[in-house]
C-alpha cells in the first residue's frame, strides 16, 4: 500500500519570522498501475519550535478595560512565589499624589491574569505608604506579605496578603526617606531598602522582618561617604544574592554598583567595594540583578542604553566588569532608556525593559561564563504585541513560564509566555500529491 501525502502550501509566521510556501517545490509524475502520483522533493515541515526563552505575547491588562482600574502609569510588577498572583504598583495620571496597588490572579497554565481589586491611596490608614505611586514592589518568600517603596511618601509600605484570594490589606509602614527599591533576604528574615538621597541622609536601610506580622524594625543604615562607604548616592535598586551572602545596590548618581557583605545571622552589612561603569553623566533609571547561580551581576543604566555584565566572586562578593551590551552595537536592539531587568531561575535567560524602544530585549546567558548573547526583542505594536509602550519594569514567574511587563505609557501589564526547552529537529515531510486517472 502506498500512502500519499499532500504538501503544506500555506504560510507560517512565528516570533517575527515569516516562512511561506513550505513544500511547494516541483515534482515529477510517475505511473504506478492506474495511479499517477506527483512525487516532489522532500520539504522541511512547517512547524519549527521557537528557541528556548523566546517570548510569545499572551495579553495586555489595561486600566479602564474590562474590570481593571487603577493601573494608570504602572512602575513596578511582582509575581508571588506560589505563582498565584501578580501585583502592580501605579501612579494615577489625574493626581500625582495618588498611588495604587493592583492585584491579579494568575492562570498557572497560560499566565493570563484576572483582575481582583485595586487598593487605592485613600483606602489605607497611613497613605504615605502609597503616595505618588510606589517605585518598587516585592512579595515575601513565604508569600504572606507585600512590601512597596514610595519615593514621595518616604516610606516602605507593608501589606498582608490573603493566601486564598490574593487580596491585600494595609498593615503599616516604615519610614525611609525617598525610598526607591526593596529586597528581602532569601530566608525572609531581613528587608533592605534603597533610597535616592543625594544629601546627608541615609541611603541604604536594613530592617529585621517579623514573619508573623510583617512588621519591620530598623537594624542599621548606611550613608554614602560615611565610614568609607561609596556608591550609594542616588541609590535606585537593591538586590540580595541567592546565597544570601551579599547585597548589591545600583546607583543612578554614582552610576555603578555598591557591594556589601551580609551577616546572615544579624542581617548587618559590611561595605566591600564600589564598581563604577564610567562616563560623566548620571543615570535617571538603573537596575541591578544577580544571576541565581551566583556567578554574575548585571547592571542596567538608561543614560548608556546598556547592560553591564560583572563576574562575581562568591567567596568575597566582589565583582569585576567584563562586558558591556549596548543598544545599536553588534545588532543589539531594545535597550533605549533601559531601566529594569529580570533573570530566569535557571540563570539561562535575561530580559530587559527598554522604555524608549517600547520593548523587551531577550539575552541568552551562558551558565559557564555568564556571557550574554542577544536573542531578539518583543516590541509594542509588532506582531500583535500590546502593553509595552513605556516598558518600565519586568518580572519573571518562579516557574520561568511567564514574563510580566509594566507598560507605563500604555497603563498596562503585558503578559508573555516563555518558550521552554530546546527546539526539536525539523520534520522531513515528502511532498507528494495524488492524481487519480480514470
């Protein structure tokens, strides 16, 4: 028995690459008894899986569309460790003093979001926690509390989180002048807050955290220029290494990364060094991240439209600048006005929000060297993508299956699925068309 197959003659488009006319090659007719078949050259099958880490647009949740409210001018986004919820902080466009936290439930299978509710500036008993819209948001490792950094309110906001519904309730706040960023140690015992001061006020605050109530108690504070500390002027971003041994602070005024060794028992910090990325201009927005494997530190600065890669010494926490990845150089795109980055838990992919490019750039990361390879971008208005106008902040779900982007000018949270695994070998399908003769 001869099984005769017809060729694919349609068009396939995925991730911005168009492939058309698969299998449309000329064939040669052959007679087999009363049956004539047109046997063509073998053709590559039409479906070729996207590379691992490729982003596929799912949806955009926009303020004023459907039930969503309070998502005007979002600045930060976070995914709960259990993957059940996504939280975004925003500043109301009609009133610069009003801030919100918008809660969504997350579909673990698709990453799609469903609006739960919006906590508004006026809903809390101490509105400084949300004044002007928080610049950062983080969920505690146990998932019980959410913390925000309010520059205008000079406070870290504390919110209780319902495990069953994901809804938030205001708990209290801790004073941090011009708070810009918050990070929690992996054990959940300490919180670190960076402040954008350029005068004689404290720039980095260390708090112990009550896991039962969420309350914060000040342990110590560090100031740029005091006790040998450098690199904290205009502190914009703070993060803790996955091993809990070090804290890294990204500065927009000093434009570089300050390194602190961390006492895992007390949470206290010891200044190690400051690594500048050079240049004369201060940045307006920066971000710093540590790869989960602990081998690399990455610093993004909008004034340079670049991501700076550092090797990290796990024994000391010290870092060494090894490479710069800049918009428009060596084919790299999507880094115009870069201001936020996120790294997958397997340390294999890095995503960067480019505010000016209205895009998210994707880099593959070598787990042996930490080197990055540009792998493309997802851009607002291209291939149906929406919600990336003014891409401001990015967050990856704990299972690495979704990326969430705060689209500042789109008043939106854009949702992407992250392609998993390596692409299979292309199928070889013979192009055979049957022709029956009477």
